[in-house]
C-alpha cells in the first residue's frame, strides 16, 4: 500500500498508457512500417502503385517497374528512383554534352539501374550481369515491361575464369546482398573476367561501368591478382565499395592511376575521366 502512494493516480495512468504502447510497438513489424513510409514517398514522387498477387506494379509515365513482395526490391527502387543516387552521372553528361551509349550493369539485381539510364539515353546498349536466378527472372520481367532489349549474362564478373557459387553470408543475405564465392559447395555460376564480358557484349569501350557486386570488387580491382587494364577503356564508373574488406584506399588509388577523378555520392564512389581521354 505504501508503494502505491509513491505515484498519484495521474502518474499511474501515464505509466499504464506507456506500457500499453510499448507492448503494441513490440508487435508491429518494423519492415511493414518502413515499407508503408517508402510507398508513400513513391506516390509523392508521382508513381502509381498497384498490388498484384506476388508483386507490386509501379508506373510513372512510360516506365513500369515490378517489385516482388516480401523482398528487398523496394529498397533498391528507393535508392535508384527516389534517392537518385546516379543523378551526378546524368548531370555530368548533360553539362559536357556527352551520351552514354555502352553500359555494363554489374550486379544488375532486377534491372532497375538499366531502366533508369535508358530513360535518359534511349539509344543505350547495356550488358547486365547477375548471378542469382530469381533476380534474373525478375530482371527479364522488368525489361519486358519496358520493351528493352538488353544483353543479359547469368553469371558474375570475377578476376579469372572460375566456377562460382551463390553465397548468402554477406550482410543480410537477402536479394540485394547476394554474393558469389569460389569456395561455395555448389559452383554452378560462371565467373567471367571483364575482358571476356567485353568480348561477349561486343563493347570496345565502356561509356559507363556500374559495379555493385557485394564485395567482389576487392578481387576485380586488385592489381596483384586481376587484369585491371579494362579501366583504360572506361569513361565513367560508379562503384559501391564495401568497407568490410578494407579495400577502399587501394581501389581509389587504382582508379586514380587510370585517370579517374573521384567523387563520393552516398554509398557510391563515382569516377569521371576528362571527356575524350580514351
């Protein structure tokens, strides 16, 4: 009874209400709340959203995007189409009057980067490289929705020709964090060098090289094990460097050595060469 007298009736009501809200909050799926907030931002940015059986269909003018339910697709969409992480590249090209005609989309996921750049450069030729079969299927569907004829390679860029396996050990292991490894038990993914990919796609030069390969950049840009001379033929690069592997300084030095001026935009390291230097 003495303990009850430590608090007034008003204070007990306040404690009870806070406890109820605490219990309710513990039952709420934070991912649902986050997705709702993101979808609200999509609508504010002019996108129409239609919920289908297994996916969401997003439309804006002539662009159509399919996002799988219960996946990380909506987070990738937010980065590219709402966060505009590639806008500095568009601005650069518009400022100097250059066009992107050839593009590599390494770690293409469900194809959103390719669709984004096709809006600005309708004559673009793209080679999309992605190892994960489910992502490939979603990518093909998105390309079909937008009537895009893009050369797709189901495989992975690597520092040599290897048989690789899918790994879910990197970060959250979900659709946007799929990585490859040459030590995985199932090695049914083909690893290609950049030279091989350029030959397969018939690209003599690369106007834009987009690289988001979940840590494999530590091999591709390591001059001690990889032939990085392909950088001589690249005009613009956008690379996500994953700092878990401590390779940022080494990769930056390699890019600088090959004539890139480096800028940071969010998670991206963007490298520009002087127009016409290759």
